[in-house]
């Protein structure tokens, strides 16, 4: 984060959160925080909820005054922050699942499909996609929310030839539990069983059993490589052959998978400042946490957080503090991401730890660096994403600044599949730009090598000179931005950080 100015350093902590980062926080922080800090404006917009605004005002009073009025409230706040970090993937995935299953927005680029059905992107994602998660611009996504409560679901795909593809299988907490794809199961046509936590039974001989899912609800994140716009029709043909079939219908000719859009409805924070907690309690009941978390859940139960509990039954001081904890929880996670504390720093690039994708009981990293920043994260063996928020001098990347990334000829990103560089805004979405260009990498058409065989990429808002345009990555006109270097099927030198990505150099 930039150092605060003299005037900033004298202001309350909440005023020192950069506007673009705070503004990028999901609705839980934006709505609750605005209601707390601007109660009269909120009353004008929400006259039908006259009791909510005063409650939020009281909730953040200790932040603004430094005075504590009730030990119960302060204890609930500190414990509530821990519960929010623990439960954020449940809260986030409840909203994401509801949106992707029930809300048709732009089905060409934004997921929309019934439970146990694939949604397939019709074109590469661009700046019209606003669901965050740092989407890539190299593959067509195929996603599905799958319910494994009553029986296994069989995932099938055709022969994929030499094309890169992967299906990342993600539990409700954002941790991966298995993969289907080129790296793990091969490219031949196959069928694979997703099995829920409590199912016991036999599978057909031609179906391969995957690792047992950790939760009844799982997310499939499929990616199929696209080699340019002209390749999209062929990839769409492959996508149409991806199948999800309940075990009871598998092998039956012309079997029609039932369509259901019946998913838990999250409680919007705009309507209820305790909404995130009510959503969390419902999600914990629907997806029971592991038994090893019993002691932790016993602590959270003291403030009404846990499966089957009711936060409304808590004393008023506790309810106010829970609203306060929810209001600042996401900005806290955002700042943790920007700090880089979760990674090994090499020339400004954040190399992920080996636990990435399966942070498990490291709840802070699971919430911030896995769920919030990317919905889920690939295992390093599948893909490594290097994030960078600063230049070679350690200064934050500035809107309007011009930067270069130069790879020596013998030190291009070492991968078995492909690599690309993408820029994102503080909202974790692709950056709008007049050229409609969102990534540059080893498959970009017309890349120009340097005279010595190296490769120089140009990161800037304005279109560069004609001889540099093929190597250009447009960046932000204003606000915070950062870049991600994706390497699919990276070499071990990437995973253990012995291959060092060069720094970003500011040239103007």
C-alpha cells in the first residue's frame, strides 16, 4: 500500500484504506460500511429499513472513537473477525452459486446453468465480465455447481488430442480435492465419478473413481485452451461433448438430466447487516465442516455462528459487533492480498507457497489468497500464477505509467503447456481498454523478439509505437492495478522459485 501522507497519518484508520481498494470490496463491505459512515444518506435510500442504520452506526462507533462500551461487544468483534475469515469462502460461494445458477446476465461470458449442468463460455472473457476472480483470457471456461448429496455425478469428456484442458474440482471452502485433465488423467476419452462425503456403493467398470469430495456441494472449473479467435468453434465442439450425468442415469440412452435451480438464497447485506452471518450459518448446515474444527466452531457458537444457530438470538451488543466485523472483513482480506505476506517475493513477483490451492486450515490464506482473489486456485503442479503489484524499485504500479518486462532469450517462462501475462484492476476483473486486448503470451500473434533473442513486453495504457504494438499489454487509466503471469504445467524450477521472473521496469 502507498505510504500515507502527513495528513493521512493523523486520520482514523478507516480513512487510510485506498479508495479504489475499499470500493472494490464486495457488497458486504461496501453497503455495511457506507451505512455506518453515512447514516443519513443510507436512511434516505432505505426508508423501509429504519432500524438497520442506527445499529450499524453503533457497530462502528469503537473504530471512530477508540472507546469501548461493552466487553461482550468487543469480544464478539474479535471472535467475529476470526469467524469471518474462517467462513468467507462459504459466504462468497453462496453468492456465487446463487448468481451462476439463478441469474441470467450475459450467458455468453458469465456462468448460468442449472445444478449438475455445465455452463460453457462462448467466447474468451473480456472486460464485460464483472464477477471478479482474476479470469484468464487464454481458455474457454466450463463451470458447474454440482450437488453430490444423493448419488455420484459422472464427468465425461471426449478424446482431447494434444490440446491442453483441465477440470479443477473444488470443495465449498475453495480447496481443490482432485483434477481431471491432460496432466492428471490423460487426454483419452474417459468418465470419472465425483463422489460425495457419505456415499458408499459400486461404480460401473468403465468409470474411474476420483477422490471423495469434502462437501456435498462442489464447483467444477474447466479450462480448454484456445489458440486464437479462429480456434473458438473447435473448442465449442469439444465443450458440447462434456457431460455431467447422475449415476442412476449413466449409460442410459437419451437420458435427460433433470434441471434444478433450487439453491440456498444468501441474505443480502443491503437488507440485513447480519446477512453474511445468516448466510454462513445456513451454508455450514448444508456443508458440515470437518470434525477437526469442532473446538473452533464451539468458540464461534458463543456468538451465534455455526450450523443451525441464529445470530438474531444474540444480545444487541453482540449483533452490533458482528455487523461491524462483517463490514471490515473484506477490506482486511484485500489488504492481506496486497501485502504479499502470503508469498515468496522475487523481483516484486509473488511466488505462491506449495500449499496454494489446498490451504486447508490456514484460514486467512484460504479466504484471501485462494477464495477472494480467484474463487479457487490451481495446484502449483497444474498452474502457477505470479502476481506483481510493483516495479523494480518497489513502487506500486501507477495508472498512466509505462513499464517493460524483458525476458532474456534463454530465460522465457519454462512450461509444458503455455504462459501468458494479464493485467487486472483492484476489483479483480480485466481492465477495459479501446484495443479489447487483455493478455499477451507465448501464443500471441506477431510477437517481436529482441535482437539478442529476448522478449520485451510493454505495459502501458496508451497504444505504443507500431513496432512495439504486438508486445503490448494495456493497463489501467486510473486506480490500482496489478499483473498476473500464468504458467500452465510449469517446470519444477517455477514451483520451487529457482526460475526467477525478471522485474517490471518503469520507463516513463
